C-alpha cells in the first residue's frame, strides 16, 4: 500500500508541475497578477509531493519491501542501514527520482531567494523549470517508475546494492554531482525567461550570477568527489580516466566556468549578452546529454546503468525538444539583445573572451572525443573504435596551459581598455620572479632539469604572484592588511580563491602525472619489493568478516630507509549476496604524497599479485577543487546580489549610463572585479 | 568601415582563427589516437598489423586462464566461439574478470600471433556486457553456441 502512495504523490507532483508550467507563464504574458502569484505555491506543492515520493521510496528500502522491484534489485536485508537509505540513488529509477527531487529543491530555492526579482520574472523562471519537471516525471511514470511492484511473487530477499557502490563516497558523490548538475537548469530557466520577456540587462545578469556560481561550485565538488572515489575505489591508480561518463560533467563544468566569466562581463559591461545566454543553454544541454549517455547505455562505461532502449529514445526526444525549442527561441530573440562593443583590443573583455574561447574549445574537443565512437560506428556501418586518454590529454593540457598563462593577466587588466604600459608595470616583476623561482626551485630540489615540472612551477608562480600583486595594489591605501582584506568584496575574494584552487589542482595534476611510479609484482608471504624510497613487505593475508562481505586482507609493511613506517591493509572482498568480488585499496594519504597498494589474486602456490604505487602531490588535485568550490560559493554569497529591490530605483538610474560611470572611476577601482554600479 | 564594425569583425576573425586552429588540432590528435576494435575472427583473418595499438574483445574461454607461478604474467584465450586469440598480460586482472565473461583487452599483436595486452577491461556490473564484446559475438554469428548465462 505505501509504495502506491509514493506513486500517487509522484502523479500529483506531475499534475502540479503541468499547472506550474502553464499558468504562471501565461500570467506573466498577460499581466495577470493572480496567475503570476500562483508560481510560488505551485512550486512548493511540486516540491512537497516529490519529497513525499522520495521519502516513501526511502522508507521502502529501510523496511526491506522487496515487493518493490527497484528495492528488490538494489537492496538486501544484510545491507547496512546507511546504504539502504542511499541505495535510493543506487540505480536508474531511484536516482532519477532523486534527480527530479533535486530540481524541485532548486525550484524551491528560487522561490525563497528571489525576493529581489520582479514576481513576473520569477513566474517565468519557475514555469520553465516546471516544464523540465513535467518532462522528468513523465519519463519516470512512462519508462522507469521506481514504485513498480513484483507481485504476487515478490522475492524473499533483495539482489543487493552493486558492490562497487558500497562505499562512503557513494553517500556524498551522487547528491553533490546531481545538485550541481541540476543547478544548471536554474540558469537555463533564467536564460529562457530572459529570452521570452526580452529583458536581458545588467540586472538580469546580476540575478543570474549567484545561481550560476552556486551550481558550478557544487558541480566542482561533485566532480572532485567522483574523481577521488574513482581513485581509491577502482584501484588503477589514476584519478581521471576520460571515461565517456566522466566527460559530460566535465563538459558541463567547463561550459559553466565559461558562463560565470561571461556573466561577469555581461553584468559589469553589458557585453556578450547573447553569448552568455547561448552558454547557459549549452551548459544545460550538456547536462542533459550526460543524463542521456549514462542512462541510454549507448557508450560503454563504468557508470552505465542497465540498458533499455526506450529510455534512451525518450531522453533523446526530450533533449531534442528542449534544445530545439531553446535554440529556436534564441534565434528569434537573440538579434534583439544588443550588446555593447565598446572595448579595446587589450581589455579585460578580450581576456574574458579568450577564457571563453579556450573553455568552449576544450569542451567541444572533449565532446568530439566522447561522441566520435558513436558517429564512427554509424558512418562505417558498425566498426567499433575507442578514443583513449592520449587524445584527451593531447588537447586538454595545452589548452589549460594557455588558460593558466592568461589567468594571471585577465584579473589585473582593466575593463574597456588596458594600456600595454599598465600590464607591463603590473606584471614585469611578477614574470621575472615566476621564471626565476620556477626554474630554480625544481632544479635545486631535483638536481636535474625537469622541463615539465619547470613549466608547471613557472605557471603556478605566475598566477599566484599576479594575484598577490593585484590584492596588494587594491589594499595599498588601507591602514593594515587585515583591514584591507576585509574591505575587498566577497565576489573578488571568491574569484581569487577559485583561481588559487585552480593553481593547486593544476600543480597536483601535472606533478603527480610526472612523478607517479608503480610496480606490479607477485609476492609470497615474507617477500618484499622496493619502489622509490619505500620498501613494501608482504606479510601474508588474513580473513576478515564485514557486515555483508568476506575478505582476504593483506598486511603490507612499509618501511623507508630500513625503518618501519606504516602498515597498509589492502583487501580482496567478496560480497556474499551478489557474489561480486571487489578490491579495497590500502592507502596512506599525505599532503605531499600517497602510498597506494592494491591486492590482485592468489596463485596456486600461495603467492599474491599486487600493485604498489607512490603518487606524489596527488592530493593537491582534490584540495585545489575545494578552494575552487569554496571560492564559487563565496562569490555567490556576495550581498550585493541581494540588495537589488531596496535600491532598485537608484540602481536603475545608474545602469542607464554604466559606460560613462565606469570611465570616470579611478584606476584602482576599475582594476577590481567589483566595479560598475556596485561601488557604493 | 565604421570603427565598431571593424572591432566586431576583428573579434569574429579572432574567434574563427582560434576555433579553426583548435578544430584542426583536435582532428589531428583524434586521427592519431583512435583504437580500432577487432574481433577474434578478424584477428584470425589477419586483418591486424602487428605492433598497431588495437582493442580485442570476446569471452574468456573456459579453462584457458594460465597463471604463471613465478612471475606476474597471466595468459588466457579470448574467443567469439569461432576463433581464439591468446592474450598475454603482465598485470592485475580486474575484479570481475573470470572465465566465461566478456572482456576487452587493449594492446597490440605480436608477430607470433599472440596478443600482448597493456590493459584488460571487464565490466563493473556483471549483468552487463560490453557493446564491443556483444558485437564480437554477434559478428561471429555464434551466440547459440555460448554457455548459458554468458549472454545475460
């Protein structure tokens, strides 16, 4: 009975979202206040019923209701309670309900945090999101209902959650990834609402920015958690595989990064308007594409859900419908979005444009590599190929190097027009210091000439010194450094922090790929192997009993320079309900390096195969993303985004002449992120 | 030409040049980095040049897995139930590698007709068969000769 209530709540949410997608939109079109004002209550209703639905699915898991097909396929009485709850997103149907609920959550957030926007605009935004909601719920009801039953012969026990998913990261990676992913539909809805209403001005960009920043920051965390999880769970010693299902969120992330930069220019200077809107549409489209690739089973991947062609077709039609409609709307409306073109060939606008160009090219290249096997197969009549990491690395690394080189220059340059002299005075010392230290430090530390390391270090110092220089010139007239830092707007601090995080991630990625070493060996108990400065001695295995698995646990004694350092315990697990074997790595993670061991299989003579890795700086990859995400959140929480209505009249007046206003501000002000209409 | 038009044109040329270079480089990188997939039957027909980086996929033949007792080396036969290819691999096999399951091996053919794998892939979900392995079996047209359960 209870699962039927869940189904019923889902149907109610469906009906309410149909109303939501029609009434407020029509109200905004006709100026009918009553209809406009229905947007918020309807959204709340959709969210409530989606929540009921999700809670009931969760309850079915906790109560071991194996008459529900989805529960029977993804749970087991032996499964620990925290995995029972999170198994809700452990398979296609439930994860899609969770995804839709996330959309509901973002819609509710738009309801609550939109006091500064006109109601009519909010109504349009919520209506567009309501349409997405209709599409998602219909998809569930039609092709993949999580509440489908196996009656009357329901199984005694469930098939268990996929063993590879039974891990702490499974509790946090999908929610954060989905939340970031779905967050891009908010920006998409903003863009569509702007196209429909024809209102796309600095105020629109200002409303949009915190949402774009928040969604992008959360997606950063989600991606990073996924990478970290893959690193310690899959046991191949890497943290990014260019897997067909890793790539779409990466594409969304890159497009999102382009979008938040382009939005900055749209807000401050009224440029790139139609481009920003196009980016919002593309970023959202790429998130749908990711859904399509994961759930259609078209590409082989570790993430692929069990395949069902009707689902793929439904999502493809939905994707075509949404993207087609948005692009038609865009084609009709974009010409009327007049952007300013008042900037010189050396200006912050041009640097932001370069940033966008690089990020879009990188995402296009990744898309090409991801979809090429499908296209090739279709064109050659079934020949199968795969595009490996060498392709992606060959494209991605040079582009990121150019991006990093420009990252030091963009924030220090001025809007509208920057003189070469300004850049020279600002950056000459920075460049010299970066090159000198960037060469000296690696050479002195290694007593070699490691070119890749030198390039990485120079780029890292180049960005960091330029950031410090920029901060120093901004706070030069403040009495103390602390007072100076306090006076900087949050959005500027957020940007700086995110760029700093990029440097850390870049350094981690480059250094760990240069210095990582590994060795696969076959060891009898008591034998040992050397790798780098470390000695790994295999002491044999012992049986271990987990809640729902049994395991062989190896004891690996690590010593350094003849002295005992640490024990590592890699395991080979067998999940008893499903009979699935998995590996559990033994990892010693430190700030400067990771030791990583994985256990293979046992030979007849008792020897075990295992791989040991020493991976310097690998943690930096994820540490950097924390800074990036925190920077995004910090920028989104800048209070100037929320002060609109209070000073509406005043600011509208100022926005009428932003160009004139800007050109008169002092150089110290114009070089900041925070100019144009927000200085007060 | 009016100054703002000239600026617009400048920007468009800038973008076009950037995109053009990028697309050219991408296609060049792509043409050098695709791994063609071959079925055991195609390998047996001599379609593969030794040394070329390719992927081979099929089922792991029952009883064909030989572990060396002294070194890491493993060898097994991958088959589409029509032709066999012997694969040598010096590394740790994936958790879900087992006899009668589909795998994809990445590497190159050696002149003596065995396949030297640099990576062996098995799927994470054991109910799931790789598109490539399925294609190999379909191409062999011998899906009936398979052991029960292999086609799940």
